[in-house]
C-alpha cells in the first residue's frame, strides 16, 4: 500500500467511507486537544511560567517530536490500538463500525469538556472501539483480551506510579531546596516548569499521538481489506505527514477550548506553586516514559492528575480538593461502560443506516 500523503489523499477520494473515518478521527484528535492535551501545560500556565499561547505553541512542537521519535524507537502503543479489537473481514462493515465508535468518543469527550472534567480520551477511544466491535460481532468475539489487558496494566501504572512519584519527587525537591531563598528557587523552578511542560507534551505525543495514528492506520488497512497485524511492516519515515496532522489538530483543539481543563487540573484540584508544578510534570513524564517504552497504552490525564495529587499530598493532604478528585474519579470509572455503551449503540445505528 502507498502510505505517502498523495497516496492517502487518492485513497480518500476513491473511498468516501475512508474519508468519513478520517474526519471522525480528526474530530476525536481535536477533542483530545481541548480535554487531554491541556493537562500537559496546565501547571506551567497556572503558575504563570508561560502564557497560554506560548505554552500551546510549545505543546504543539513537542507533541510532534514525541510521536515522531517514539514511533521510530517503539511504535507498539499504536500497534496495540490497531490489534485491540477485530472489526471483521467485511471492509464496509468494519469502517462503518469504526466511524460509529469514533463518533461516540466525540460525544462522550464533549460532554466531559462541557462540565470541565479532564476525562481520558485514551480510555474513551479504547471503550468506543470495544463497544463498536461487540456490536458488530454480537459478542465478545471481536475483543482481543491479550491486548486489552494492557489497558488494565496502564491504569495501575498511571494512577499509582503518578501519585507515588509526585509525592516522592516533591518531598525530594522540598528537602533539597530547604535552605535556598524563595527568590532563587522562583527562577530555578520557572525554568524547570518550562522544561517539565516540554517533557509532558513530548510524552503526550508519544502516547496519545501514537494512538490516533494507529486509528487512522487502522482505517487505511480496513478499507484495503488488510489485516492490522501487518502494521509493524510500515516504514514510520513515510508517515511524517500523519504525525504533523495529528499534532496540528491537537494543538488547535487546545487553543479552542483548553482553558476549562487547565483551570480544573491546575487550580481547582490543588493550588500548585512552581516547585510543585515542576515535581508533578517530572513525575507524570517519568510514568508515561516507562509505559511508552514497554508499549503500554496509558492515560496522560490519569498520569498528570494523580501526580498533582501526589505533590499536593506531599505538602499536606488537606491541600487536595477531594470534591474535585471525586468528580474526576467518577468520570474515569464511568468512561469505560459509558463510552462503550455509546459506541455499541452508535454502531448499531450506523449499521442500520449505512449497511
């Protein structure tokens, strides 16, 4: 298959179903930009280390670098997404089911954004695809349990490692700088937070950018009647155009509607200072790097928010707003069944309309 940009445009022109699937995927990426990507820069913005526009530009650059470099080093996160479910051998039914699942993700994520809750588009993506596959097969036959279990590993890693590293790193920073005057530490942690935001954006691209690349690649494979298992044979160097598209659309989403999530994560949950923001970014980046190296799809939202909880608890546990935490946890818990059911129903509806 031709994976050049011109070849991709030619396939879209010849196959309207591919065009629909790509538009739906770009819609999910856009929503990810205003619900997930702001987590990477939230602490940097609320501590006034960078302006929102400057932080968004930084996020755009490092999102691209993250997906580009990690795809070259280890593209197994993208491969896991393509192999997690089986949409069958009928290319028309498969692409319709995929489009319905993506539409469900947009609906779920938009509702979460409206209420200012940083839901996980990673888990919404997985839940929507799973619901679509179950609706298509009428059973769990289309779900690859071996790949799906990696999601459960990712949940444990992102939540517990994020919190633990946030607490440990923040305690270490407090101990290390206990005799340094506040004026000096302000300058140090201002630079540190910019570095941390760049690192978080890089890892966000490495995780979420790869996932969305995987979905578009899955669409191309499905319309051509190819097995997603062949994805490992694709030269990532030929997909730079796709990495750029994912990064630009994600950044546009952050520019449009990231303010609510930045406020929820960086201000409402814990009132963070610069040294805490730096500690949280470092902890979340380390958690995401560990997961990406081992090809485990994790939620950047979970990693960042739990690391912020960890740094808040390191100062004193009462500084964490448990009301906001409760709302977030409930959203995380409801994402799998909620988005999965919407994906199931949307697939049934789309199959009835288009098949």
